[in-house]
C-alpha cells in the first residue's frame, strides 16, 4: 500500500512539473544550443577639434572614455567572456578591460598641460543562478527601454560617466510570476556601490540603489511596464561636516529614506542625497520590428506620487524608439524630448510657507559633487550641476549600408541655468559616425566620427574622432 501511494505521489509530481512551464514559462524551458566563448578586445581612438573643448556628442555617453578636452586619445585592451546561455539554468560572464586616456587643450601642449590616466573600464564577474543575478566589480549599466546608442541619456543611469564599482543582486530580466502564464512579469534588484572619485568636499561616498518593476503582456504584441528606482549617496567624510555616517544605522536610514545623522538638514529631511526615478513604458512588437514609447521623471523631495503627478509632472524625458530587421539601411530611430525647467516650482520655501520646489536636479549641498562620478553626470549629460533647467529635442538614426554601419544624432537644447543662478544659453549638436570591418586588414574595424556644437553654451566647435578596433574569439567550449 505504501509503495502504491509513493508511486502515485511521484506521478503527480511529474505531472505537475510537466505542466509547470505552462503556468510559469521561464526561458530555461527552451533548448540551449549556444556555446561559451572567450573574446579579446583592443582599440585605439584619437580626437582633434577646434574650440575650447571637444564637441559634446563625441564625449557624451562614452562611459567616460573620451575626454572633453579638444585633443586626446584612448587605448583599450582586455578580455571578455559574455553571457551566452540564456536558456540554461546557470550562466556567467566576466570582463577585464584596461584603458588609458590622454588629453590636452592643444596639440603642442607641454607635458604639464597633458592629462593622462589609466584605469579599469571593466573589471567584473556576473553569475545568474536560475533567475537570480549576482554581480561584483566595475561593469557598465544599461537601463532600458530605448537604444543607448541613440538616446540622449537615461535620466538616472546613462552611459555617460565611468562605471561605478558595485555589488548587486536581483532579477535583471523580466521574470514571470508563477501561476499567471507569463502575462505578468517582475524585475528588481539591490545594489551597493562605491563612488571612488573623492571630491574636494566629500571623500569615500557610498551609493545605495534599489529598483522594482512590473510588466503586463508577456508574449503578447503589446506590453506595458512601470518601474520605480531609488538611489542615495550616503556616508563618507566631509572636509566641512566631518563624518557623514558610515555605520549600519546610517545605511538603514539611506535605505528607508529616513532622517538621521548629525546635521540639521539630514535630521529634518533624510540622511544622504536621495533621488527617486519612475518610468512608464509601452512596447508594441511584431515579427522583426518593435516600437517603444517611454516616459521618465525625477523626484528630489517627498512625497513621491505616481509618475510625479502633482509636483514634477511637467518635467521628464519623453521618448520613442523604433527598431526593425527587414531593411538594414535604417534599423533604428529615436526621438526624445527632455524638460527639467519646472522642478516643482521656483521656491522651496517662502515667507514661512514650504512649497517643496526648486529641486535642483542632481545637486546637493553636502555632497557637492552631486549625482556625478569623476566629473561626469551619471544621469542625462544634457544636464549639469550649474545647468539643470533644460528643454531639449534629440533625434538619432542608425543602420547599415553595404557593410558601413552608421549612426547620426542631432539635438538642440535651450538652457536656463538653475534656480538661484539663471543663465540663458543654447546649443545645437550633431554627430555622424561610420564604422566598417575590413576583412582584408586582419578584420580590423575602422571608424570615423564627425561632430560639432553651435551656440553659446559650449561655443562653436567642430571635431573628428578616428577609431581602430579589433576583437576575436580566443577559445570556445
């Protein structure tokens, strides 16, 4: 009798497991025919331009690899093992890329006028166990939706600054909720980072980051998603304020957006420099094509309402990205509109009344480096600490014409400085980039980029960048 009961239980478990993929359709249910590969990568680039700095679209969103000085260059060498087994229960990747950057204000600069630095642009390991992702090290972050090659820059984490050293755990891919047949998916994560640039005021600043999101639709042709992200700069030491709180209690205050610390500002508001970010996206897809529309907004003060309703709703990034694979000449198109001029109004408080405005995106009075890393804004490069009230239009197109891969971008920004220090400037920027792999030249990839700025924000300038890159497989298994 006991044997029969045991057999029946085993059969029930097998039957449940066989049907599990219907109500929990994970990628691991699909066949895995990929191979793991180890790649070498190397490249050099050289920039020369007129004006007092290089054209903005040559150095925006380059992971900090290209200097904003008029003349410079970069060299990279490393190995990368990409994640190539999405349908396997276990996958991993790692990378180690060493970069050297040199730049000067003029071609005939003396050694004292030349700025050179060496660093790891990538040094990380990532592993996925079932649906859980764990990452440690220096790895570039790419947050969707849209196309990071064509975008003006994500409002929270764009590829503008150097990648931040971090440890993180979470569900990076959209993951179905069990029992809902894949029509409802979630993603989320938790990260601890080190802002190792050390400004003149704050050293040893730490970074807390978490996010959660939900998506409806699954394999349907229409998906709707919403995400909430929270970052906080906390801890470290200030030459003005001393110890900024580096213990477990300070971390918990940053995590919970709770007041604390020793300074009056942190005791009244919250300990650390906090930014709330929200994103609403709509994806429509078919065979070989996809259209994504998205809206992003920032909150520097509480309370935080859905998509900044009632406070910062006038501000944000509105964008649409279209991709298709049927016709290679134009494979991607992006249009974005950015507005950050309102910031919940011009007054934080006035005549004894707290309005909660003048948010000063990316800025902070204690962490004077603000939302930046090694001098580059971590969010949208169209904003800066001295110019965070901006209205801009941005267009990007890319494709492949007989093996010549091209990318074109143009944007126009009307700038208003910041509340308390208004300054009206304008800038129109353009970029034309062409790359091609030449088999006859050892499969080297050659690239030429032409760019320029016109206006009184950066001054009129024109420049060019030449790149030579080489990559290949070391081994596979």
